[in-house]
C-alpha cells in the first residue's frame, strides 16, 4: 500500500484500510460501538496519511500505542481510544 497524497486513497487502499478497521475493532471488542469505531478509523486514517507504509506497520503502531496508553495490549478499546474508564 502506497500513499499517493495526503487525504487521498484509491478504492483498493480504502477497502484495505476498512478491512483493517473492522478486524481491529473486532479484536478490541468495540464492533458494536460506533463512536469507538469512528475514533479507531480516525487513528488508522491518520497513520495512513502520515505515510506509514503497509497494513502490518499500521497494525504494529496501533498495537504499540494501545499497549503504551492502556496498560497493556489487552486493555479495553474505549480506554485506549480516549474514553473515560467508566464509560
């Protein structure tokens, strides 16, 4: 996956990013939480726009961020995405 220019993805790239978002949301247990899924999609899109090359690298950076900000990779998705722990 190669980024052509900021904010632009071709249909194949967009489909791949959407699939990654769906898979990651399922792993995090937020598939049914639209607000959390939207925040996840924003993070994925930001990484893509920053020029992060490839889906595996995007996933690696998501995992790294999630581990750092949520007290471990198994922490709840809503906390990692910036929601209050009580939500």
